[in-house]
C-alpha cells in the first residue's frame, strides 16, 4: 500500500492493490491552491481512479475543477446539458428500460486522435441498489503478461472506432426503448483510427493495455481472425477479478479516472430507481 504520508496537503487512502484511492481533506467548492492541485494530480496518476467523498458541487464548480485539471475534452454523440456544452447529464429514470449508459467495457472516446486524459463523474442521485462503476487496472494487466507476450504486443497498433456503439448500424441506431440521455448516432462514428495497443502513461511511465471491447475493432496488419483471437484473449485477461476495482457510489461524490490506463463498465441493476450523474472530460494527448 502507498504511504499516506507522501502527501502534505491532502489525505489519500489507496486500496490495498494501489489501484483506486479516496482523497479527503480538501474542499472542492473552492479553487485549490497550486500545491494541493499538484498533489491531487499526483494521486490521480498514481492510483488511476480517485474518489472525493462529500463534495456537494454545483455545475460551475465541477466545470472549474475540470478546467484546473486541463482543458475540456470533446464529448461527441451525446447532447450536452442546455447551456453547458461541456457537461453531460447521465440521467436514468425509474421507468427506463433501455440498457444503462456505459454498460460495456471501454476507455472513454478512445476512437479520438487525442482521447480524454480524465473523466469526472459527480453523483447527484444514487440508487439504493446497483449502479456501481467497475474499473480495470490496465497497467497491472499488462505487467502480468509474460515477457514474450509483452514483446509480441508492444509494436502493434489497435484499430479504434465508435461504430459499434454510435455508428449508422451501431447498437444505439437500433434502440427502440425510450432513453432520457439523448444520443446522436452518426455516420461519422463509422470512421476508424489506430493507437498503440500498449500505451505508455505520460506521467508514471508505466505501460498499459489500450484496447476495449466497445471501441477496439481490430489490429493493424493482422487478419480479422488473428485480431479477434488476440483481442478476445486480451479482453478476458483484462477483466479478471484481480484487476478490477468495483466503485460503490454515495451521493455528492466526485470520481475522476485516468482513461490512459483504465477501462470501465457501468453496471445496471437499479431498474425502478433514479440515477443521476454529471460528467465532464479533460482533454488528453495523442497516445504513444
Ligand atoms: C460512463 O461514463 O461510462 C458511465 C459511468 C457510470 O455511469 O457509472
């Protein structure tokens, strides 16, 4: 476990694996002094997913804190809140039957040339059952592979696309159930680009598997059958229990995760209950 004493201005309680941590001892409703912000950024890079409990944030404050982490990311295919172009309201009503948003393993917007470094999610209404968010530690999953497998994967480039979700024939284009979240399917989502299959974290220098079942659709230079076999192995490897952190929400909690070294999955199981979150992203860099 990481030493809590490493931090001078905040209290950081990591999970035993070091993946995921709770940060207390700060008030996010006020702008953070530079030394506090630097420690928050260090803890986020070190632990991948950080939770700030008991932070009743108004939207202006959520936006300001997001900006203090970097510029806003670009969130495509979903209508933002009115008057808040950089905030998504993830609202699922008690009577909604459509699958909850985010119910597939993914790293946010990995089909973009420079996908978001961070995603921030603030809980306004948490259902009494279900609604957990699961995270995979993609660094530890990479490090657990044999050196021979790592050497094989290191030079590969994975093909990412939004097509399976938001494309003209994607899952959302076929949806018939009512959904409060307004999703905009588009032919643009059928496009694809490549990223290193193993990416290096710009702060920690650790390598991470950078593939996901929702957005990775192939591997450059491999046949579809070869890519399917390797990706199938990697998806099963990544989603083993030992690499997963199950985040349980409490109301007025802010969660910030690092899309460069994690993937996540929003679990359902709360039909009949409202779940309401506000979400922003922080711009990232081109993966290397
Ligand atoms: C997501 O951003 O994928 C949604 C996560 C959640 O609602 O728990």
